[in-house]
C-alpha cells in the first residue's frame, strides 16, 4: 500500500481559535504545488483529514486537482493527537491501496518517523511538505519512506 502524509499549507498567524486558522494565499499556492509536483497522488483512493480549518482547506485544494475521492474527517489527526492512537486508527485502512493523510506538526513528522522506524527528528516537514511511504501495512516500523518533497 502507499500512504502519503501532507502537512497543510501556510496559514494565518492568528484567529479566534487554532481550529479556525485559515490558509493564507501562500498556503493555498503551496497546497496546489504539492499536488502538482506529485503525480502519484492521482492514485489516491481515500483522504483522511484533520478537522482543523487549514487542513480541511488543503483537502479541498487536493480534491480540486486530483478529482473527487472519499474523504473522512478524523479527530485523531489533530496536531496534538496521541501517536499510538493515530497508528491504531490507521491500521483500519491497511486494505486501501493508497491513502492521503492531511494533518499538522508535530504529528506528521512523528507519524512518518514511527511508521518508518526512523529516529525522532529524522522527518522534517515545512508547510505543504508531502511524504510518500510504502509498505504491506501501516504499523510502527513497517513502512519505507520513499521521499519527502517540500513546497516553496
């Protein structure tokens, strides 16, 4: 299976709550660039998305560019989600051939490192950075990191 992990694009610095921080113009452009430079996303069968506004907006841009796909909002993809819970939840999607997760720091980095058996600090994610992983299942230490691409 293929799993792609995308950090949302750049967002406004402030809003009434962190959940309401929206993408700014740069973030919208970054999200589009991340998709356009990664033709492999055309094969994604399902999106799993954080409920925070900036992640939801990033997902909308992705879907505009790759076409409609099933999309699921997951409370276990918020920035401070427990890594063990996220990995447990992901195991339910191991039958999918290709998924895309859209989330936040620190979760995107910690998840990439855990799934690939890499040390803490190995995976560096800027806004709209996209990682590609492959493996037979989504479990700790069972995936291979193919690449991480960074938007400009």
